[in-house]
C-alpha cells in the first residue's frame, strides 16, 4: 500500500495533522488525549457542537463544521468518533477525500459495509483502522500471554463479562432504539473483538438478548455462546448487576484463572492521567486468582498508547495498521449472527476464513 510519506520524510516533516469528528465521550476521553501523547500527530481541528469544550481543553485547535473538516486539504488523518450509524458514510467520504481514517468501534453496522470500505482504502492507498482499544487492556494482554504460554493446557471454557449497575436508563443515543444502539453494539463489540483475536472466528454461536430495565429502548443484556470445537466462549453483559462477575474466567485441563475488575485506563484518562505517567495502565496482582494449582499471575500493564504509535508507523510505511478493517468487519459478522440467533431462536453457523 502506498502511503503519503516515507519514514525519512516523516522524521523531517511536521507531525501528521489530525481532524477529529465528534467530541463526546470517545473523542474527548480517548482520542484527543491519546493523540496528544503520540508526537507523530497533532490535533489540528475538531468538528463538534461542543466548541467551548474544545477551546477549554485544546486552546488553538480549530472548531470546524463536519464538511469543512473533511474538505480541508491540510488534514492527513480523520478520526471518526460520531454515533455508530454515521461511521460508514463518514469513513467513505474521508477516504474519497484522500485521508487516512480511524473509525471508532463498532466499525460499521453491516459486514458488507465494512469489507467494502476495506477494499476502498486499499484502492486509494490509505490507512483505514478501527479503534478497538481493548486489545490493549492490561488484563487482555495478560490473559493472551497466559494462554500463549500454555498454562491452561487444553482450554475448555472462556468467559468474558462486562457488567454494570445502571438501573436507570440514561438519555443518550447509545440507549435509544436507533441503528447501532444498545449494549451489544457497544460493549459486545469489545468482547467479541477480544474473543476473535484469541480464538479466531467461531464455528457457530447461539445468542440471547433482552431489554430488561423498564424504560430500556435498546438491548441492555446479552449472552453469547461461541463454539470452537470443544471450547465454549461465553460473552455476557448485564446492566443491573450489583456485584460484577469476574472479568475473565478461564478453565483448562491443567489450570484455570479468574480475573476481577476492569482495566483502569478509561478511568485514568477521565481523571487526567496520561500514558507514561506513574501508575498508567497498572493493576494489582491480587485481581488475578489462579485455579487448579496454577502459579501466580504477573499482570501486564495496559497500553492504549500503542494504537496511535502503530498507526504512525503504518502511515510512514513501516508496519501494518493497529487494527485491520478486515478484522473489525469480522466483529460485525458475529454481531449480525448473534442478532439473527436471538431473533430466530437457533444456533447460527458462521463461515470461517480458510
């Protein structure tokens, strides 16, 4: 894939100028701070109705309309942190305008759109990637290492939970009955992506989804069972859970492991902590409980900063994008199959790449 600059040009030229579409939770909490932590980028413009927030947080950064930002020839990278139903159309516009593109997860609302955009990016010679940041959760990195070391022996079951206690429905688009609304598209995209990274696409799956809270308009509970031969992968989320289940539960032939609590990086970012600061991404080892005589676990720190670091290398032609559009499209395929399974009340077989 041809890129806009070579590695020598990258070192000699000014940082890559970035336009950010959206300044809600994702744009303000994740993308802007993580871009600021990577010297290869500079946040140059934001399209948002929250102009005052941008001026307060990033003095000197321009606030533009969406159209003006997409049409600005000075911007090399566009980050799309807008509601889910706008991701595909905005990504297409940005690619056609010659930009590299980051799309907040979930990538698109159909796998056909995802794979079409992947093809368009290749045709245009642009980097297209999706912000599946939880590939760099410390506990996920630790669990992946634990499995790669073969400490479970043959793995028989893997559970991944993302539970919350939120009995009241919030007034926000993620909880409305709109395309891409609900926790399956939100939290489910994270859990599915992690599972696919560990085990590949499932052979088949069964799913149950629901709207449990009295005022819920979108899915706020889901339970997926993914089949990989004898291995069962369970992905679950509830919105009224007083005491969350372990984040991960692994049961293998020779050993198992429980991990409690969520990766701390999101809360650290909200509190103003940044990559490189003391304590960044770290969790206590007490959150990991070995089973079956397994040795204690040494947690790896989380590393959200790796996403934009790897993207800078990709734009310079020095490596792959941090998350391929193809792999993000596979997440959408699993969500589509889960919704179909829940609607039809049966197990759905998925086609697996050869």
